[in-house]
């Protein structure tokens, strides 16, 4: 359904995705679809990593690539803030990254447990 970089095949509009810094989310304007993350410190230094915890799209909007747009917003943000990403959400690890492998470069390569 979604191609590389998260564009929707056949869709006419690209949804606006908003960064909600206080709630650590990327979300649609109506807040009904969102990607939730948590910033954590990497053990032993001052760097942070973005742990993507959960992605949610209301049932009637599923299958149109909306979750992919949320991921693209989150990965663009992570890239511009030099944040490695932990794809804890199964949508990110099992669907988004395999379909958009260029973003694998941002995936955290260290020991996740020791960074908690
Ligand atoms: N884990 C991995 N991949 C999933 C998935 C899951 N839990 N649920 C659906 N997918 C895949 C489907 O296989 C689908 O593949 P298809 O394109 O071949 O049909 C693909 O996601 C659809 O991609 P996209 O259109 O970008 O996603 P979406 O906007 O429909 O939203 C979810 C996908 C997962 C966010 C949505 O189904 C949802 O909110 N589900 C309930 C919450 C959930 O399980 N979240 C993920 C775990 S944190």
C-alpha cells in the first residue's frame, strides 16, 4: 500500500502530522491517529534514543498508509535530532522498516537493555 518514504498509492492528500512534544507523540490534527514514543538516555553518556512504543490508527482509516506517514514524521524528526530509534512497536519493526529499508540506518545498534 505504501511505497518508500511512506507515500500512499492512489491517495490524493498527504495528511498533516503534528509533533506533540509534551505527550511525546506524532499525531493527526484530530489526534485520533498517533505514534507514541519515549525518549531515554543512553546509559553512560548524555545522548538520547527514541523508543517508538505504539502506533494507532482508528479502524475506519486503516490500510491507507496513515501509520506509514506517522512513522515517516517520527523518523524524519529522529534523523534531524540525531536520535537513534528503537522500533518497539511491531508495526514499525515488522511492516514499516521492511517496506522502507532506507530508514534502517537510524535503528539503534547498541544493547537496548543496558541503555534502559
Ligand atoms: N504489526 C505489524 N504490522 C501490522 C500490524 C501490526 N500489529 N497491524 C497491521 N499491520 C500491517 C498490515 O499487515 C498492513 O499490511 P497491508 O498493507 O499488506 O494490508 C499494513 O500494516 C498497513 O499499513 P498502513 O496502512 O501504513 O497502516 P495503518 O494506517 O492501517 O495502521 C496500525 C496500522 C498497526 C497502526 C493499525 O492497524 C492499528 O492501529 N492497529 C491496532 C494497534 C496496533 O496493533 N498497533 C501496532 C503495535 S504497537
